[in-house]
C-alpha cells in the first residue's frame, strides 16, 4: 500500500489515510449568527464522501467578541451544540472524521462584525482591519480561557472526533506569543517564557477538560513573516512544550494578517514552502506532523508523505477546486485533476467580503445543494462561439449534460488566459487553461477553428456567445500615434516595449503590465484618473503588487487625466512626461457584435466578457449556469 493511503493514528483516533481537509474559512455559516446551514453541510458532505479522512470545517468562534468574520461557525453556548451535531452527523455518515478548530480572533476580530471592542495582548491595531483593540486584562484572559474550555466540551458533546486549539495566523493565542503584537510589561510579556504562558495555560486547560476523550492538536504558524514577529526557532519550542503538555498532533501553517499572503498563499508564494519546516519539526517531536500550504501537485503530495517529510497533508483550496482530488490521486489519474491555481478570487476574496466561497476553476463549489448538473431537455446541438474560459466551460457543461456541442475556436483553446498568465508570478493561470483544453480534447465536443461572421458559419440549434472583450481605447488626442500600444498586445508578445513608457490606467491590467515591463528593465510611469491604483485587487495580492511596483521604481501619478499624447510622451494638466512608448490599459468593452447578426436565426445567450468584462471567476460561473439551464 502507498504510504499516502495507509492509516495513521492521532492519539486514540485512527485516520484511514494521510489526507485531511484544512480548516480554511469558507463563509458558509449563517451570516451574523454563525449557525450551521444546509449549504455548509452540502459542501462538506461532497468532500467527505470522496476520500478525505478528516475534515476541519474552519475556525469556530468561542465567544461573541472573538469572531473574525460574520460567516464563521459559533460554539460558545449549549444551543449551538445541536446545530454542530447536524454537521458532524452528516460528515460521519460519509465515512469521514471531523475535528473542531476552536479560536478567538483577538486583534483580528472586527468591531463592525461583533459590535464589540476587540481584545488583544496589547492595543495594537490590525493593519488590514484598521480596528482599535483594547489591551486584555488578566481577568478577561481567565474568562476567555474558560470559554476555550467550554468550547472544547461543547465540541465533544456535538460529536467532533478531535479538538484543535488555534495557535496560528495572528489570532489571540498566537498574538500573545509574538513580539510583533505583544508589548506587555507584566508577567505575560517580554521574554519567550512570559509570552507563551497564557497560550499554554489555555492549551493545558483544554487538554485537562478533554481528558483523553478525543485527541487535542494545535495549529501553529511556522513563521509569522513579519520582521519583529515569531520565527521557527521559537515555534519549535512551542511545539515541543505542547507535546509535553499532551497534544497528540501538530498542524503547520504560516503567516498572520499583517503577512496574510503567507496564511492564504497566492500563486506567487512557492508551492509546498512549509514542507521543509515540517521535516525539521518531525525530527524534534514524536507526534504526527501535519503540513499545509499550496500542496497543489500530486507528485509533491506523494513525495511529502512517502519520504517522511510530514505525516499528513492538509488541503483546503485544492479540495474546493476538485472534491475528487484524493480519489484521482489514489487512482493515479493525475491528468484529470482540476488543480487550485491559487488565484484566491472565489475563496478568500469572497469570504473576506462576507460571502460564501466559490471557485474560479470549479463553478459548483459552495453551491453543491443548488447547482447539480441537469439532464438535457431534448436532443439538440449547441454552438459555442469563443474558446476562452467562459466558452470552454460552457461547452464542457453542455456536453456533460448530453448535448452535441460545436465549439468555434478561431484562435484555439485559450482566450485571454495566455495574456493573463504572461506577467511575472501569474503562470498558474496556464494550469487552468490546460485543464479545460485537455477535458475538451477528451470529450465529444467538436472544435472548429474558423471565424464566425454570419449565421451560415455555424451549425447548431442554439448559440452561446463567448467572444470576450476588447481593450477600451480612450479618446485622447494623439491616440493614433505610432508610439501608442495596447497592454494586451504586449502581453500577447505581438509588440515589444523598451526604454521608457507611460502606462495609462492603474487597474489590474495596468499594474500587471507594470510588473511585466518593470521586470524587463523598462522605466515606467503609471497614470490613473482615480485617486488610487490597484482597485479590486484581492487582499492577498495587493500588498505584493505595491512592493513590486516600488522595487521596479514605478512612478505612480493618481487623480490625473492625460490631455494629449505626443510623439515624445504624454501631457497631463500640470506636467508633460517624456517617454518612448505609451501603453493603454484603460479597461475593456464587450465584443458581442455577432449577437445581433445571429439573433435573426438563433436564440443567443451572451456570457463572460462578451456580456460584461469581469473576472474569470464570474465568467466561468456564468458559463456553467447558462449551459446548465439550456
């Protein structure tokens, strides 16, 4: 038997294999109350029945003031137990274990969510939330310790198989351990021994309460990734002390809110970057070590366990993207895995906005109870025009329903995905493109590489128009000059820019083109009409984006309008800027002129950017829903 699929014990609990679902926030508990919902049950049942040994359903709040999101589970009163039992029973019925991760958000709680002042070891605001935490008193510390104990007891009453105490991500217990957030001068601040005192008190109290009924584990960040924060040398000590206190396993993560990109890793963070820490820790402790963080490669997962770099892998986004991931790895069906590409569009970006997690590569994620694939309504042929992410997803969904599908792909199976993947650190988008293309190649879909200009160019009974969008070219005097190029032409490598350039437009495309050109040594000025740039870029990307622009020396001018483009540069209201090239990155407009032509004969459904330019997440979701409703 492959080690990856061999059983392992955590304390007195036996896991059937080495996969657990990581405790990632999913945004599916009832808004405000944190009650269990049918949505969250359906979501976890889909993963539980497909091979995962144990599910950790996200952080569970142990007190009203300690919740970090309005859509997190709550477990601080007896009335919550019955709600949790519904979730636990549903997962157990699928042959899967389930653990409770109990936590208090501390300084990373929000007054806007709880209506209460956040409590923290020191009154240091959270950079992301901009809140105003109050320094917790010793009396309040004791009250919260007791709430952790009660949450552990309620977890057992609800039937959870394991209790995990959250020592990671800058939440209350972690923030006591870290010099980044703990500036106390009493017995709980200063030295490592003082800083660890309260978290260890909470942990020991939980272990005493549980008394061997279920195993207790901790989740801890291997490094906080802030200069004055907690690093691995201290984390090792925490883990060793926790084992001595009686924990049965240790689950490794990374980061905090001030370095959120290491907690929910975007595609620019290396795959498996925590694995070396797990391997080092395994040599120091005699309990199972669990590792997480961008384990989105089957060979890497297999290697991690087979070569004893960790005992168990914790996968979150990978199981959102493909609930069948474990089954496919077990069968070595690697080429059909729908990998997470770490875009964070559907999961963390939505969850931080108080919405349930969805997924760019899996349009059913988070909607398992409402988006089942419908049987076809009748025999007919669907003509899909355009083969970007929306067109390919629509073609696949229609084909999976049993329809004949003709996919008209003038420029091949790609759309804008190659351009999106061109800037530095964005190459993971090609993984999704290649997945869609490979699934189409294995399907009965007919791919027709010709341009559609009239009704006579297509065969079918109904049309899905997914012809994408074109760059908006603003009406600026001089826009036709030879020194003006579109960002998309650069990203598609149809033109080359050297020397100096002014980029007009500071949204996603404008900032990404600055990253791309900056990496090639082009000296850049970015001009944006709004009072800020990078509008709409997710929390895990935006800080890194600004750091990159700074490292490339990009000059940023906001609240500015380009009055004229000349042969030697651009003219603003208050200054002129000389440059060799002017790059247009001023947004997109739908390319849907065929709709009117085709409607003379067909029912036409317009999707994706051809309807309204948006994110790929929105395009694939609309494509699935449209094709599923034909």
